[in-house]
C-alpha cells in the first residue's frame, strides 16, 4: 500500500529549476532516505512534502488525500505530518515537558500522562521533564524533538538530517533507536541526509537525487550493488570501475575473467566492483613472474590507510599475470591503483606482492551510463 506519492513535482527559484519533475512512491509504514550532494534539491523536496513550500507544478498525495496540486496546497498545519529539523529546534526557555507537549493544548485530558508516555517511547527518563534543553545532551535533545513531533500522532514523519550534529557513537545509537521506534509505531518516515552510510542502514528505500532529478530509487542493497551510473556508484561508496569486454555473463578486464550480473550484454562495457569484493593474499615476490596459472592476478601494495578494524590498501596491478591471458580485445591494465579493504590483522606491508581474487559478480553499467 502506498502512503506517499509524488508525481512530476517541479520547483523553481526564479529561473533556476531546483526540482525537475520528481516521481516517488513511499510505502505505508516504511522508511525512505533521500540522499544527494549539496544543492541536489533534497531539502526543497522535503519542505514541499511538509507544506512549507508549494510546488510550481505536480502533485503530492498522502494516504489517498491530495496535499498539493501545483500551487493549490493544504497548509502544513493541516497535513498531519511530523517534522524534526537538523538541530531539533527546541525552545530554550521551555522545559523538556513543555517542549514535548507544545502541540498539545493545556486543556487536553491526560496531557501529563501523554507527555510521560512520549518520553517513554523515545527512551528518556521522566526525571528530565523539568530540565531545559541546555541541561541535556545532544542525543537527548534530538529524542525530545522526536517526542514533540510524535505528540500529534502524525501520518508521516519527516527527518531533516537530525543526527548530523551528534558524535559518531551517539549518532549510530540514536539513529538505530529512532528507526526502531518509528517502525514499532508503524509511522511512514522520510529521512534527508548527506551521509550515504546512514541512508543505507536506516532505510527500506533509498532515493538518490542529483541536480534536481531523482536518479534512482530502490532497496539499499540494490542501489549499492547495482547503481544506475558511475556517479551514483561513487556517491554511495568507494567503487572500482574497469573497462571490459563482456559476453555471455562474463567480463574480460584488467583483473582477468570475472562473472557479471548481466548475461545479455555483449561488447565493450564498464563494470564495477566494490573494494570489499577484492581479496588479497601476500605471496613471495617472484610468484607473479613464475606463476603458470593464466587466471591468477597479482599486484603490489603501494599504500595503506589504517582505519581501525578495516584498512584500505592501494594495489597496483603487475604486468605479466592474468592480463596476458586475455583476448586481444581486452582493455589495457588498470593504470590507477585499486582500492582494497582488508582486515587490520591481515594487512600486507607497503611493497608486498599480493594475489588478488574477486568475490561475487561485477556489476555492468547500462549502455551510455557515465
């Protein structure tokens, strides 16, 4: 069942087209993350859904109710939509209790009990109710802002980069707690973020925007492993893009012959691997030259980037290995070093010779993808 639907939504600021005909469907009770570089239009889109802006053309509907049809739009306060901004926007002069209950009239029966219930929903102790925002942590402030948004029992919750001001550990735990809370409440949620990892871990659906257009939308794993173009692949994480000759579900490239996820393509193409698909094993220096295995692929470690549990290696492919076994139509060896993720306990030193193997399939970009 579709909860939110956008059709051909356009928005201009003067002569600048900020949104170029956005189509998006969000299933009821699901979580969608909208990602994209700065200036891609994602915050403008969120504001149009909330009712803070109106589209110049296009339609927005929620649960079958038309919220906006071009410039004809239902005001924000009548949409039943919760909104949590980036900084929480708590009222500094009000207590936590008054912030949470801001949208509940003083005459509301059981108001105090409702506020206590909301505090429990966001895992905050009711002992905090008498404190003011500056007397609680950043993560607690974000949960108070969420409780305030939940007070109205919204049909849709909009989160505008609500975790960006938190430190790494607190950010992850707060994000997970919020996701569990919204799922348990069955509230349809849209998160706008510039953090790709956050989007992939939080959402059931990720929508990638670029230059006012919705480039691709789908399940996080689908977008990460099968991006529509090279720009989307790079935006969602580190990627290795290779020129290749593909045929019958296989690709001949600088790494040898690899299985690909498109059995129909034939001819020159570009393929993508994620760094974690490359596995390296340190071998003696002369192994590459003496190997009789035409499928073997070797490289030299040129740099290491220590990242704690996982390190990123730069590996330069060595000539005289798998590339020699390729057909005469195969591309030249990769000129730039490859990025490989390796467990910190198994990192080969700079200068080491390594054998490279590939796990899983390579992704073939559609014809014409840039």
